[in-house]
C-alpha cells in the first residue's frame, strides 16, 4: 500500500484515482472553502489550508506526491502571467516538498498551455527543477475524451520517479461514454436550469448545421456556437450559458461531476454556483486512475527486480499499458 499526499486537492479527483488502486492518502491541502467542504463530506477529513502556511517538515512522509497545482496563471482563459502570478509560484512549494521528503514518485497536472507558456520557457524551468532533484520525468498531453468521458479536456500530466524507472502513459481507450448516459431526463430537470427564450433563440440562430441529439452546445470567445455529441472542457470561470444542453438548458450539478468521472454516490453539498467552480477546477478521474495504474505497475516492477537482486533499477517501458 503506497502512501500519497494530495496537494491543491480540489474535491479529491486525483486522490480517487489512486485510491482505486489501494493507495492510502495521509495528507491533503486545499485553500478553497467550497472545495474543502465537498472534500470533507466525501473523504471524512477537511484538507489543511493554504500550502504557504504549512511547514514542509509538518507534511508526513509519503511514497507519491499528487498535485493539480493552480492552472490559472498558465491558462488561455486567464491572464497567462505564469510565474509572475503569485499562484504560479506555488509550483516551488511542490519543489520544496519533493526536495525535503524525496517521495518515490509524483504526478502533477495542469492545463495544456503550460507547455507553451512564455515560448516554452516556463515548462522548461519546471522540468529542469524536477530533474535537478534527481527525478526521471515523463510528460504527456492527454484528452479526457480518449479515456471514456464525453468531455474534450486536454491537460498536461507529468510523472516522475526518484529512481530511473521505465514508464509509458496509458493507451487511449478509443471510445467515450454516450452523452445519453450522462444527461438527466429533461422532464426531471427543474425549470430553473432552462435558459430564457431570448438566449434559446440566440443559440438556435447561431448554431451550425443540424445538431446531434443529445448534444452540448458550446459558445466560444468569438460567439460561434458548436453543437457536439460531447462537452467542451468544463471551466470554473465560464458563464452560466457557456455550455448548454441541446440548446435549451444548463448542465445540472450531477451532470458536471459525471462529465469528470466522479461516482454516482459522490456527495454534493454545495449550491449550484459552488459546484460549477469546483467541477471546472477538478480533474477527470478516469484519466488519473489509468495513469495511477501505470505508475504503480512501474514501481512494482522495480521492487520485483530489486528483490531478485538485479544490479540495475533501470526498466524498459511498461508494455502493454494496463487497462483504464
């Protein structure tokens, strides 16, 4: 049983992915009060607050560090200030913990734009810092749509091992869950979720082609409407009408969590505005679960080789990738 810590934990999506493989979480940190409240309801513990107020030595020893560190400094939807934004400097808290605690491995998650921010310099600094601590680092942009979820959500995932372990990211499934299995029956959705006649008419006037059914309609920055058989990425700061189901209503709280792969029994104890925020900031659980499976296989293979008295810890890439 590997011990994990859950930093910038949100509502616990990364933790869920590792718990599915038997990992035990020993510490969590999250400053947002709404996320703390939902995390506490589902995991029975309230995360510690702002990581800046937590001494590194107060963090328990652990095997795997998990962190979906703040993406707004690097997001195209934000100001894109990177390390010039105080939230951007929170990566260096991760660096300090890795340096002091030397866990066997880590998983970091962020927006795709992190890789190109400041012409790639920001990402280069991050990789240099991680490698400078002695970690072998792998990274890949993964789309949630490729791992069973009807949500186009591209994120960069960084996996590191303190020993030079061979690792491959999980292979895409090649299919995603039909929207019909995610969406509520519209007869059961309260009237408050349905958009005004004005907004409805506007959407239908702008949509291109004949929309599939069911579909989620997305309005981009330019005002163009696309109707797709899946959702565009949930966003914490998106307008209430950013994503509209079949052009007539907003997503419900449960639907948003389903689009991120949270289980049906995941407790919702926030108002709608709060769920929109925490769901938009969350990770896609099936993607994490798939990556976690590959990481744990790689660690176990290393342990097996060591137990057999091998003289090297370097492993070939893990083939074939395990199922999600």
